[in-house]
C-alpha cells in the first residue's frame, strides 16, 4: 500500500440529511483511500464549497430543495480540479443527458449498491466516464450529428480563431482523453493555472462548456493532429520543438 498516496477528496451534495449521513459513513469507511471534505444541501452552498474546498469529486443530487442543480454545475466545476458524479433518483433520459452535457463525468441511480458508488467515485477521479453506453451514444450523437451540406459552416470561423498553442492543447486533450488537467499540463510542460486559462479561451472561442464537449467537438471537426490540415501560413512544427508555454 502506498502510504504517500493522497485520498480522494469528496464533496457530498444532497438536500436529505439521512442521505448525506449514509454517504458520509460509506466514504469515511474507505479512509485513507477516500475522505469527505464537506457537505452541502443547496445549489449556492455547493457552488461556494466547490470553489473553496477544491474537491476531487463532487457527488451531487440533481434535485436540491425542489431546484435543478444543473444550472450551477458549470460553476461547481470552474475550479478546474473537481469532477462531478451524479447520484439521483431521476429517470428521465433527457434530464440525465443534460447532466452529462453540463459537465458530469458519471451518472448513478440511488438504487446503486455501495460498491458501485465507491467504484464510480474512484473511476471518475481517475478521469474515466461512469456513463451507460446508451446514454453516451445519445450525448455524442447530439454533438456529432452531420450538418446540412448546403448550409454555411459557422464553425470554420470559430476554429480559425484558435492559436497554435490552443490547437496543441486540443490535440493533447484528444490523445489523453482520460487524463486529468494536472496530467495534461505536465504533458505540455505548463502549469495547471496556465492550462485553465488556455481552456477558458478555447471554450469561449468554440462556444463550449467543458472538456467532454471539447473532445467531441475536436473529433467531429478533425482538430487532432493526426487528421487536421495545416492552415495557410502555419509552419510545420518539428517533433522536437518545445511544447506550448
């Protein structure tokens, strides 16, 4: 056992105190592998604690005091560290799909076993998705449905705004799709803070919200280096040239 390995830091968000208590007992029972760093029972509290506590995983209910937490999910993930795992009784496919589109990395129903909850937390923390194949196909299909050929492609103007640094970052994200921001930054020899700044710029230029959307967008528009065509005026980069700063 690696005693130096840091525990997975979990923020629990649910408006039922019994559920919070039960999940807390479950996760604390996994210490030192996992630990609860905080709890929240409403959207605003969850947003604020995500920003201050910087948890690795946010275990989140969709319905908080009669309000949807989806509108607050991007803000909870804005720290660039946290990953969201939805634990919900919701059964409507459209709402669950929206959760993924808003940045959730996994979806669990509240009937899931304790073992499934713990495994999902671990996998999401590792950068993997905990999403049923059927749901993932629907979400990806939404972004990758072919556009009408006769219509002008507004995405070309968006893509043209990307700098060479930003395109290098996108290429790395596609190749390292399951990696955390920390690993991506290490691959690029930049800090996580610099990476987050670049990602913010990329999201704004491409009208995207998170890395899942960016990955799908990059694959759809062939922005990974294996398939993309050089833009006019671009110089070929030697494989030994230093990565973006």
